[in-house]
């Protein structure tokens, strides 16, 4: 059985332009954003992911590849199930990681490049309120699905900081899911990076 939003590998054209790829992979000026800024080096990024400390997060640098952050990928990665990202259903290789502090942490790769890391129930290094205040107001508050439960306005997108927090707006004292990526725009995030977290119930026979 495949995870929600996953498909078997298949040859498929990615329906976004080269400019979209450049922005999604970090060729975007994040500009002035709230919160403190941390060094944009891979060792810092690796530590932040491992400790779930996203205060000061500014996105995954373009020069950080998946192997540098998570170790060597499995030899059979290309033959494993894929997932689709964004409204354009961009096919991405799905690498289920062994990373404590998350439930089902996943690295998503497109054309061999790391484009997204996300995980459920992150055990944040500090209070959720500290991270929320550091990030400031989100650029978008989208609806999302946690399994079969629809949550309105709980996908808080901070594209210029390269992070999305998935919360329950009625109980915003914790993150139910977190996704990080290269600094980008809200439009590119929605079209080519946004993870599909919902599950579809199959009709009974």
C-alpha cells in the first residue's frame, strides 16, 4: 500500500517552467523577513533539522544536497514509490528517513535535487509560540487535510523563509506537521512544492 499522495515511478513531464525550478531550488532573494538570521551553511541546516529548531530558519540553501543533510540515499531510491507535489502534481522521489523527533520524516527529490523535507508531529526544540513569533505573519493561510480531516486556514506558509507550519487554528500551540524547502514564492510553493497530506477513503465493494 502506498502512502497518501504517492505514485509508482513513471516517466512524466514536470509541468512548470525553468524559472519556476530556479525559484523553487533557491535562486530567489528572500529579502527582508522577520526574525533573526542564522548562517546559511549546510552544517547549520543539518543541525536545525536534527534538533527541530527552526527559529531563524531561512530556507534550505541551494548548495545543500540530500546526502549532505541526511547521509547516502538508498541504492534503490529510483525504484521506490513517488509522491506528487503541488497543484501541478510534480513527481518526486520519496525518501523515508530515520530522523528522531518526527513521525514519517520524508525527503523529496526532483531530478536528484532535494526540494522538500517534511515530517509529522515535530518535537520542536522550543515553545511553538517562539517559532511563531520569529516567523511573523504567514504569506498564506491555506486549507489542508490531516488524513481524512479537513482543517481550514491551518497551513501557514512562509515561502520567503522556506518553511510551512501545519496547525489546527483552534489550538495553535503546536505544529502538527512541518515542511521546509528553499526560499521561494507563495505561487511556486502552491504549484510545485506543497505536500499532499490528505488520505482518500476508497469506497467499499
